[in-house]
């Protein structure tokens, strides 16, 4: 009904959200890890610490990029009708309109379920990465 262009509704905020999320997630994880290793005078973190750091860093990405997620969702949900202007026309226009109509906190709608979904997955991902990487390094597959 909406044409081929409907497949790409919200693609710009989606790309920005993902880029922002990964930048925050990996930067936070590596910063926390480096600091913890120095404070504990260790070369590797215990698995439980990688799990905790992964969960925390995994939660920071959504906290930073949730406004983009709200905009993305609203742009994707819009029904495009030929000859009619959509409510949300771009990222900054949408953010301004949402804040004006609903207040700043509306940009963080849905953050709780996102964190409940994302944080455990990121915790497990980072812990698994560290465990596998350590194991392969010990076996001589990677340089330390």
C-alpha cells in the first residue's frame, strides 16, 4: 500500500541508533575493563566480572540512544499517504515535536523493557567472548 519507500522508513535513525549503541557499548566495556585490570593488578578478569561489565556497558548504549529508538519507531509506524505530510519528517524535527508535545521523558519511553532484554544478552556475550578469547590465546591461536 505504501510503496517500496516504506521499506526504508526510519532507516537513518536506525543506523544512527546502532552506530551510537555499539560505540558506547564497546567504549564503556573496554574503559571499565582496563580500569579494573589496573586496579586489581591483573591481566585477565574473572568471568563474573566480565559478565557484570558486559551487562553494565550493554545498558549504557540504550540509555544514550533511546531517543533515536523512539524516533525510529514513530517514523516506522507512520502511514504514508500520497499527497499528505507525515507528522514526523526527520530526526531533529521528530525529537523537537515529541519534547514539545510530551516532554523530555517521552524520549526514554520503553527503556525498561529494552534494558531487561539487552543487558543480559550483552553480559553473556562479553563474558563468552573473554572466555573463548582467553582459551584460544592460551592454546597459541592468538598473540597476547
